[in-house]
């Protein structure tokens, strides 16, 4: 470029610039340790026009630029939470965080993009998408959608194609929630085949819904009506069974698969086995599964126990430990939240029957801090691995990279500054969600997101949000993500050749 720098050249210690960077105003984040998934180094980050313009050591301060001193702090890509349910109609209730309050909470915790699960309206995907577009009009940050597929017919197949054209590249299938969202194996297989045609990524909620429904009735009839019945009626091997089944059906069809909220060793073992065999399976952990344990569901105070009710259930500590190890070891790649919040009044619908406690826990605001505390402060993950799990891996899976998930010239200016020394306490009294409780209540965390920059604007600093209703953008996600689909066709050809070779 005209100032003689090497544009877009990779390499430690180099300055990276956009060729036509604006020379006036913007934000210079100075003196921090820039952390990407592939390396960390001392560098400045220059932002202007909503994009990262330059990354490098000792950048000149452009005229009119605001300087943020990040010395001693980590400068990282904003978090991407690929699993949220804002304003979700579910189990006769509506999740109490909407696209405004949920995203405000996200930004206060350093997450600058989320991917929400749009649900069909009475099985109608097109209408469901329209409903979610309306809900999202109040957004304050970047967001995308997955779409759930809850039945199968020609219209669903057509709607999937239309939605891919609109910027959706992933579809979720629930193997649980019998009588509501659950699909049969036949419907799942049809959905997998369609995803493959469209270059979309199928996602599954792995629990055997028929078995769960049967066992919920048994536990209830045995006289267990409280929240502990939720845990007892959904044993981990039912998660393992459904996860293994979906993985095998994806193998049959030769389609990549994304397993949402892996909560147990049983499901983890299925993901590990498939990956070891070379299958393209992505495993998602959620913050609650990594960091909490099931004991609180036995709390005699209903309001306390009910706030931990989510599906698949939060499990015993040995499961959580295994999930942490799997995340550190790369068997699981992503940490999301499954943020689906129902306040104490909403949860109380299940006071006399655990089966109608609306399922879901908070996390969109806490995720980065919980993962930092649980994984980085304990030495299980490096800051780069943290960035990969909380941002970069999602950008890869959903074809957002390098627009998102990396601090590099040309990428969106979604940036956080994290002070690894600052201490804070998580509490419902100070969080930004509309929830009246918090599953991490009282957690003391070392390491705090001090500044969040979203779309090139400082939206969180000095514990204060600066957000604007309606400023959020729908981010299109294109199909045929190279990291998922480059090899699929070749694998099909090899399989065909192999099958023919057996013909005498
Ligand atoms: O309990 C949960 N997970 N609620 C949200 C819906 C889902 O299964 O992801
Ligand atoms: Zn330059
Ligand atoms: Zn789910
Ligand atoms: Zn979910």
C-alpha cells in the first residue's frame, strides 16, 4: 500500500494494515497483548469505520483518534455465542430476555455477536423467520439465526432453501421435547439430506425424547414432583444414545454435524469416537455444563433448585470435569451458553410438577468470565485457546471467518479488552439480563472485560453500557462453509468407488 507496509501479510511482529485505511479519527487500543486463536503478541489495534484497520506494535496515533490504554491487558476478538434463545416461546412461556436486554447483557460480558435459534411458527419455518426478524428489530449488536426444523414436508424443504438464500446456514433438530419440537429419525434423515444439498450445517439436541417422556411419568408417579425429578428423569445415557444415533445417521448421509450442549461423558464419548474415526462432528459445550453441578437441583427451596433446570440437565461434577478436559483437549471446540431465561415467577409454573418448569439457564453475560475463571485461571487453556473456544471456532463453523473471530485488518471491529487482574462478583443485583436470579450468583472472578467495542463503537466501559436500540445488524451466514463442505463431495465419490470395487 501507499505507506509501504505489507498489506495482509501474516507473521509474528509484523504490522498488518488495510490498504486504504482512514487516517483521521477512530480508536487506537494501545499497548495490550493482542490475542488471536493462532498467537498472542504485544500490539496496538487501530479501528475506524467499523473495521479493524491495522494491528501491529507501536502504531502511530492517527490524528483525532481516541486512545484506549490497554497496557497489561488482553485485547481479543469479541465473543460469539452461537447458542441463545432470546424471546423464545417455550413450554407455555416466553423467555424474559428479549433481543434488547439479552444483547445488552451480552455486550456487558464481552460477547459481540450471538446466533439465536429461530423457531418455526406452528411448523412453518418461513413464518417463524418473519417472527424472529420482528423480535430482532430492537437489537443492539450483530446477530444471526439458526432455524429449527420440527417436522418434515415439502414446504419445510422449500423453506429451508429460501432461508439459506436469506442468510441462514444451520438447522437444528430436537431429538427431545416429545409432542412439541421433537423429530423422528425419519424426519431427521430427511433434514440431514436437505442440509447436505443446501450446504447447511445440521445441529442436534441429543436426548431420547420418547424415553424421557416415559421416565418423567414414572418418576412423577413415584411421587417425586420437585426439580430433582428433572435430573432423575433424564439420565446421561439417554443423552449418549441420542447423540450417538444422530452421529451415525449423519455418517450414513455423509453430512457434517454440530452437537449442541454436550452435557455428559456419555455424549462426549460419542463425539470423541466419531472425531477419532475422522467424521466431521463439532461438539459444543455450554458454560453451565462446564462449570456447574447438579447438586443444586436437590435444594429444598424450589426457587433455588428450579433455576438450574435446563435440558439436557446439568450433571454431576465428574461429567463437568470431563467436559472441561475435552474442551481443553479439543474434543469439544466451542463454548456457548444456551441462554434461555425464565424468571422465578415463570419457573414457578412447575412448583408442583418438575415437567412443566420452563427449561433454561442464563449465561450470555457470564460466559467469557466463567470460561476464563474455569479454564484459563486454572491453566487448562491458554488465552489463545480461550479465544478459539469463545469466538474463532464459531466463526469457522458458521462461515463468518475472518469477518468475525479474529483481530486482523478488514475484520469487523468487535473487540474486547480484558484485565486479568481485576476482580468482580457475579450477581443478579448487578447483571444486565432481565432475570431476577443468576446461576452463577456470588461467583468471585479474577479477570474482567473492561471495554467492549461492537461495530467499531465503545459500548461498554467503566461498568456502563452505551447502546442504541435498533443498531444491531442481521449478519448473513453463507452455505458451503469451506471448513465443513470442501471434502464432502470427495468423500461421496470415494465411497461410491469403494462400493463398486466390491461388485464382482
Ligand atoms: O433447557 C434448555 N436447553 N432450553 C432451551 C431449549 C434447548 O433445548 O436448547
Ligand atoms: Zn499501512
Ligand atoms: Zn437444546
Ligand atoms: Zn438451546
